[in-house]
C-alpha cells in the first residue's frame, strides 16, 4: 500500500513522527496549487498511517528526566487545557508511542489546525469569541498511560492512533511563551522557573516531579 500523491515525502516523514491523525491534512500538487485529497485518497492515507502506528515504534527511554513537554496545535491544546469540564480532551492521538511516563507540559504550537476549528465537536466546545493560545505552555498533566487504538474510547479519540491518556490536568492561569519541538522534548530549567514564577500554584507540583526523579 502506498500513499496517494502528496506535496513531498518530507510530509509523510513528519506525519510518521507526529500525531496528525487523518489524511485530510495531505495535499495533492496540481498546476493550480495544492488541493485537498478526495475522500478515497484520505481513506487510503488513513490506512497507511494506521499501518505506521501498528509498527514497533516504542524506543527504550532510559532518560529519567521527570518532566517532558509535548507540542500540540491549537485548538487541540486548548481543549486539553480545559479543567473540570466534561468536554475536556483527555486523550491525545499520536501515531507513535513511548515508554516514558510522568509530568507532561502541554505546549500550544504556533500553527493553528484550521480544519479542526470547523469540526462540530470543537465548535460546540469552544465559545465563538474564544481566543486560541499559540506558542506557549498552557497546561500541565500526567501522561498516565498509552493504549493502542481500541475504537472510540472518548469523543476525542482517533482510530488508527495510539491514545495517550492524560490525567490531573491543570491549566496555567498565565501561559508561558516557549518554542516547541517534535516528539517529547525537555523543558529547560529556565522555562520551568518561568512557569513557576507566572503560576505559583504549580510550583509544588513541578518541585515534586523533580524530587521524585532524584529520590
């Protein structure tokens, strides 16, 4: 099985590493520019991504860094940052897995998923005047577990992906600007200090996570 025509092979390489869960984000190249794939092409690419996600991609992680960060495009990052709300997103869809578990910072990427904003579930959850947060750490959570695709375990679950289970989500009252990265990335001590300074209610949790790793 091969991918339907896409703009370039680098796109597939990026999708193999990051959780862009549907072929709707592929674009075909035409003389007039790039166009969305047809529904059939989307299904084909979707199946390819599912195949990628079923391959062994869980590399051993011997790094005991107790806190990691995950960059997620808005509005998905905003939906995760919701607290005590039945509509909150507590599953993050990725086409790769990891053995790492611990305190996870949710970083809102600078690029907005415009197609997601048109989804009924997203429009019903976000107020019309809601302002997306971009390029900043917006929440802290625990990566409690990861399970393979088991159907629609929540309204936000995506078929063909690993479902990352998020727990103990706390929203930052003051988002902290930061540059994102791919996969799980390590926040710098400076960024952690900035988060604690701007959000004193999170200092004890960040300190406890660091202390737990050194114990």
